[in-house]
C-alpha cells in the first residue's frame, strides 16, 4: 500500500511535470489534489511566471473549432485513452499523452495542456465533471479515432477531421505545414547491397524491396 509520503512525492512529481507542460495552477490542483497556495509556493516562486488567463472549461469549444484544432484535439485524447486503457493513473496518462502529442505534431501546437485537460475531463467524466460530453469514435473509412459528441456512432467519414485533412492536403498550405510529408531516406551502400540480396532471394524488384525495408507502402 502506498504511504502518505509516497503519495505526496507522487503528487509533487506530477505537479512539476504539469507545470513543465504549461499547466495553470487550477489545472495542477485538480490533477494532484495540492492546494493552490502550495502549488504557487513550490512551483512558481516568481509570480510573474504564473500562467495567466481563464482556463478552458467548455466542451462546446470543440464543435466550433477549425479542422486543425479538431484533428490535434483528437490526437491528444486518443493518446490519453490508450494510456488509460493500459492502466496508467489519469494524471500521469494526461502528461504522457501531452508530451507525446508535442513530439509528433508540428509547432505551433494548437492544443494547450489546459485544453487537453478539459477535453480529457469531458471525455472520461473526470476532475471537473461526472458527465461525459465526448466519445472517441472510429472512422469507417480511414480507421482513425476522433472526438465526437458522447454516444455518437460514425456511420460515414463526414465528420472525420483526418479524412478532411487528406482531402485538403494538396491545396491547403496550412494543412501541409501542420502535417509535412517527410522525404524517404536514401539507402546507404550497405543497405543497397542487402536489397540486392533480398531481391535475389525473394524475386522482388529492388524498388519493392526498398519499400518493404523502409515501411513504405506501394500499390
């Protein structure tokens, strides 16, 4: 059984991780149970560094957000849910999901930590509310998970932000900038030699073998 000291240390570690992600004092308090004054004393000795402004607190924001915001919001919550399904503590799952989101999405990041907290809270009925406003649904076309109103069922890809991103990619510079296409790596001499051997062994072309070795899918 976790001792009181262990719980306190765990809460402090979580609070520090939240602050590093840009969390407001109110959000840190909800996630850790630490009093606001203690959060301020321990994490924000310089009061000028305290995050200002009103914390996001409306699930209606998502339904009026633009396409890129909805896509990134869906990514954050999908990552959070995967960690929750793996039995991670809710606060630690949120921090882990947010850090992963920062690593895979291009800056400027459109979802703040406080927004991620609000979305996760209204998806799982945690911290702020017992009611759920969102569900993660799977697109029947691209099989991506995206946020929708609680209880929704995706019968088509009409509301899938990721399908819409694909549709707009060729003509929308904002989408291209947010999700750039990474160039394929040029194989080294050693890798080309291995590809020749692979071609001889399997009867495939060098191009097909290269695609297989780099994970590229070709028709």
